[in-house]
C-alpha cells in the first residue's frame, strides 16, 4: 500500500501537547500558528506521498551504485531531490537570513517524520545537510557562512559529517586524520573517513564535508581535534564552482538496510592534500561536531517513529485484506480477515500505541527546543533547554528501539508473507536496525542519560520531570472517566519505579559505576516508556474534553483507547524494569569473563 501521512495525529500533538499557540507568541515565530502548521504539513504530505514514497521500494531493489569513483543514486532520486530543494523543504527550519523559512522545530519535526516514512534512504541526505547547516550557523565564520549556507539551505549543495575512521568508531580520541596549516590560513587534510552517509552522490552539484582532524602539534585525545569544511569542489570568489578538491570516494558499503543511501569511504589527500577551512577555533572541533550530532540524534529518533508508522500502516492494510481462519468467538462461520483475531489486534495496537507515544514525546521535545532558543524569558529558556537535553537520548534511544519492536511485529502480522521480500514488510525491519546504531548506539545514549543527564546533578532534573508527570497523574486520577483513572494508576506505578531507579543511579554512579551502567539501557527504556506514557495521559485528557464537545468524536475516542492500551500493555512494563536495574545489576557485573 502507499503511505498516507498521519496528519490528524500530528496536528493534534502540535496543537494540544506542544501548544503551538504558545510557540507562535515567541519572537520570530509570530506567523507559525496552527493554521500555518496545517498548511505546511498538508503540502509536505503531498510531496512525500506522491513523489518520495513510490521510490522507497525501488531504492531497496536498485540501490546506489559505485563505479569509477562516482556514485549513481537510485533512478528517480535525483529528480525527487530537485523537487525537494525547489520546494524549500531543506530550509524549513533554517534562518531567513540565508534563504530559509525560519519555521519552528515543532512544525519541522512533523515534516521530518513524513519524509522518513516516505523514504528513509532519501531522507538521510537532507538530515545530514541540516546538521552541517547547524554547525556552520553556530561556529562558522561570517566568510564560511556567506560561502556555504545559502547553497546548503536551498538544497543546491548537500552536507556530510566525517567523524569515523577505521580505527576510531565511537571513540573519537583515536581520530588520526591530520590537517597541515598553509600560509594563506587554509589547511591540507589527509586521512580516511568511513561510514560517510551521502559522502558521494549525483543529486547535487557540490558536497560540503565537515571533517574532524588534528592540526599538527595538537594535544592527543579529544582535546586536540579540530573541525574543517572540505568541499568536494572548490568555490570561487564569485560563488561558482572551481577545481575538484582532493577528496575522493573509494567505495560504498553493502548494507542490511537503507540500501539506496550511499555510505561512502572517503580518502583525503592522496594527490597532495585536500584543502580545508577551519571552523571556529583549533582544538574545539568535537564541541562543534556535537552540535551536528545532537541535531542528528533527535532526527534519528524521528526516523524511528517514521519507520514504525510506515510498518504499522502496511500491517493494518494486510490484516484487513488477508483472510485466514474463523474468529475464535464464533462470530463468523467462514474464514475472516485476520484483523478479527485477538492476537493480531494486540500486535496492531502495540504498533499504534508505541508509535503515537513516541511521536507525542518527540513533538513536545521539539516545542521545548523552540522555547529554549526563542523564548524572551531567560529562565524559561534555561528550563526548556534542560528539558530538551534530557529528552534527546530518549527520543533517539527509546524511539529507535521501539521501531525495532514495531517493525518486527509488522513482519509477524504478515506471517510467512512477511519473511518474503516482495511484500515489503521486511524492508522496514531491515531499515530500522541501523537506527539503534548510528549517531551513537543505544548504549551511548543510555550512558549520556546516566552520566550527564541524571548523575551529574544528583537526579534533580529527572525528579523535576517526575513532578510534572505527577501533575498529569493527579488530573487523570481525579477524572470521573474510568479509562483516565486506569491510566493514572499505571502512570503512578511507572513514575514511582522511575524515581527508585533515579535514586539508585544518582546514589551509586560514582561508588558502583559497573552496577549502574549495567542497567543504563533498561533505565533509558524505562524513562522513555514513562515520558511517552505521560504524553499519552495528557492526550487522553484532551481527547475526553474534545470528544465531550463533539469535536471529531471517532478520532478522540480512538485516542482514549490507544492511551489506555499504552498504559495497560506498555507502561505496565516499568515496575519489572525497575527490579531488573535496582536488584539485578550485580547479576551482570559479577559475571566472570569465563562465563562467556
């Protein structure tokens, strides 16, 4: 089946959970209210449904190909990327000063989900370009901004992140790419970078590589890393393209999923040195690159939501069409569509509730990002920045792990046909796997949540969030509706389990680090589960209010049902996870290596 953007759910979140009415009161966002959000999302849906979604299956069958130093992308990708750029979609969230539309992340995140649902392999090119734009906006000189930003924002050029090397995966202290200073202030860059998404392709006339490297004489470790702009083609003073720079693709990877997205091995300096331009100050490259990584981590979380939505839509359609066996309740005397069977309903509702919970979480996080950057009150900016920073490892880690469960269920709903590539269900499962790995594995996100976001302040930010959850919990428990009360009880049990783990993490991170970090991923999953459940509880309260006013009763009733399912089937996991962390950590840390 073709992809249909879930506009109604997206706009519900934007209006009621993210409070777009408040976002649109912030300086710079005055024209970005609900009416604008709806118009932008509807237009975005057309492009993704009509142009990009039909190319998704083609990209899996006919992926990007490498020959003679060049990469040819899937047929149709180049034209689609031209439409994407000309429509202004690359510049959606970027400043108007450089040709962007300056819209809030609250709107942009929904557009990003649609793009990734329609065609994740295609979407990776704009995703990395967004990161390059953010890094240049934050740390680039005026000269670099003037040369590169307008072309990147227009989609005429694309951007990459160059971190990883054969000997340096997540441990960037081991980066060995070197940069030799030249008299004119530029540098010659030498080295090999691997896993470079869209490091070479034929969709744009220039590629702007942001490269981590060491200047001669720099300190060892992460303190000696600098960031450089290294363009594929040199840029002349008038903005036109000049000679080819000394950076070349030597191969692309053969992957389990996202096959249409070329993942390149890039060689710098084989013919005398690639010319690079320092971004910001020497030896602060990792700091600047984290700007790109933070933007990318949120975006990868949205990818998880996106692929889960696509898998859910396909599974629902198959379940409505596939006739197999009579219903167990005897309601039909002949074989029925499998959507009548209780376990199929359970799987489909797990897929739906998981996806909607993570979508709500990501939307609220996006609104916090907007407030952290645009709210006129400094204290409000600070509090929203803390909220957003706490949410990033959850959006990235929890949503992507969720996508593996959902896409696996999508295959399961299809039964044996799901294991057959021609049905397309397996592609979503294969594509989803990379999401828990790139831009920092789930364990890296969990370590961040433990070390920087929980232990560093003694759990104060986490406990403050629990206080906000408790407010929603009390509203649910005091509501006359039985579903609201049931969700409130589940939310309370999950919150108390969360607080127990926060106290365990904050109290033992230094004294018993192995015990704490052995439970870091379960802690991330518990926290993501609670925070998504909190948003589902908020959504239920809104839906009850809206339904009583006669506003789209069928949709609002479905929101209540989905929130109740989330609480009973997903939020109910929290107390058990708490036990596995607080009481079960030593089972991991006390294992001898011989046990393996």
